[in-house]
C-alpha cells in the first residue's frame, strides 16, 4: 500500500472506530458547545437575505428540519440551506490550526442524515455527537496538513476542507467501514471547492452550504456502493497536489487520542471576520478613555495576511462591513459593539461610522502572528492611546460555555421565545447522556 493510501486508511480507521466512551469529557463538552453555538447563529440568520433566497431556490419537501424557519425539507436541501445559515452571519466557531470554521459545513450534514433515516426520534444523541466529533477531528487534520498554503493560495478551507468533515460525519452515522469512508473522501475530493474571492459577498456562505450538501451526498453515494480513489486527498494528482501546495501527511496521521482539535476551537464574540477581532478587542479596551470627538486618526498594525482577507476600505453592504477592519474599528469605537444587529444597511450609511472609518489607517506587518493587532488612537491634542490584542487566546471552558449560552438566548430567544430557547438548550445538553436527536429538532420546527 502506498504511503498516501496508508495515511488515508489510518485516518479513516480512526473515524470508523471512534466511540463516545473513548472521548474525554472536556472534548465532549466542547462538541456540545459548538453545536449550541451553531444552532444559535443558524436560528439568528432566519431573516438573512441569502438564506431566504437559497431556500426559495432549493426547498423541496422531506423529513429534515430547516433551521431557519423550521420547514420540513429534503436532506440535501436541509444540509445546503442550514450550511448557509450556520455561516452567513460570520459568527460561527473557528479552528485556527486548520484555518477553517469547523461546524458550519459539518453539523448541517450530520443533522440531515440523522433525520433522513426516519429514525431520529430514537437516534441516541450520543451517536450524533460521535459522528460530529469524528467529522470534526478528520477535517481538522486535513486542514492542518495543508495550512497555511491552501488558504494563501486563495482557497476557502471552510468549504474546500469542510466537505471532508461533512462526508466523514455522515459516513459514521451510516456505519460505513474505513474503505467506504475513503471512497466518500474520493467522491468529496471531486466536488471540493471554495474561494476567498467570495469573502464579503453572499457567495461565501453559499459555498459552505454546498460543502455540507456535497459531503452528505458523497457519504450516501459511497454507502450505495459507488467507489472512488482511496488516496484522493494525499495521493498523486489528488486534492492537495492539485490545489497548489504540499501537504504534511504526518499531521493527519496523529491519532485522535494524542491530539483532540476540539480543545482548540474558538467561539466568536464578534459577528465579523475573525481577522478583525483583535483590533475590535483592543479598541473596546480603549473606548472608555477616548473622547470620540477628539479622535484624529486610528492606526491599526495588523498581520500581512489580512491584506487579502478583511481590508475592504469602502463598505457598501453589511457583508462587506464584516470584512472591513476600518468599518469594524469604527463600530467598536462608536457603538462599543460588533454584534449581528450592528451590521445593517443603515449602519453602512451612518455618517458618524463612515467618518470614523475614514480616519482608520492600516499598516501591514509581516512580523505579526496571524491574529495579533496593535492599535494607536491619535487625538487632536497630540496625545495617543495604545493597546494590543491577540484573538487566538483560548477562553476557559467556563468562559466558552457562558459565551455560547448567551449567544443562544440573544440570537434565538427573540425568534423562538425564551421558554422554547431554554428547552432547546436543555435538549442539546442532554445529547451525550440519553437525549434523542428528535428532542432537539422538534424544538426547531414550525409545527
């Protein structure tokens, strides 16, 4: 067996053999928190234009729950539209070592398969969690193996790598053997796509929805007996080789038990590109000591990579605002907030926000780490306020759990009601210990 095929066989065997009993408690807690976070932002995206347009085009009746609105739709529709909803607010979780948002392409596919079987009422939540964790850890390893070159080449790993996580999670639920998972990856590799060129547009979340849908389809096709290459990711003329960079297969070969990437997941506090978060944090720390009327200039010293990520200078839409260091800096100083409600058409036209954004000067520094930022606020009297931040600092387990529960109540509560929101939280928390998948999905439906 060639080394490339052996590597993929080892990872597939890890995914196939994974049992919840072998997963440490803190890793299970992280998985539960990621699911809470993803459902919060998905429900919060109910009124988003991109989600509505996609649902109008793609909706087909079925057994699966569309998270934004609760309609029952076909499995691939659910994966597609829910994948868009999980990512469109740019408020979903982030895994720096793999360079991707892990849950947005993964959870919608796994949930769709759980409901598609028609047995979600009896499907133990532990099975869903195990499939989710298997998909998470696989896509983390594949993402880390091609990072950062894959991203620097212009690809969007949340989509192009996320499809492999989605395929893995669904394959685990379907009970596929290791070889069948490799076939699912081979099928996924032929469909993997996603470009950074879509950042700041509706296309960014659409390609994540497609990753969820295509990952689901890839696993289902493999289950039906369709074959594909066994080394489509690392092999000659495979995914890594054809996507412009060398891959480190050694990172992918690390057993789950030796490194749980779920321990490294970051939960967003701000509803914008993660590259803007350090600047937002630094400016929020300075805000109480700065007279807004006396601000002459705001200088942001940021990593060079952000030049092509979130440096949109002239913002014309709320989506562009999420990828603008200048606009998010203005929000931080003027409103002290960069939440979902801050990114609106009205905000983009706000003369005060525009005035402050026009005073932002950005310097790109090759010596800074990817999520570090230094801020200097120069005042009209010649004095300056300085602060720096690093958004890669992991929250504690208690902080993470508090953040996601707050997000669920803030984003979902106004739409489904506080009582139903509390019941949803309880149902998700009970998944590891005996709750059924239907206990969660039934609370997301309109009927």
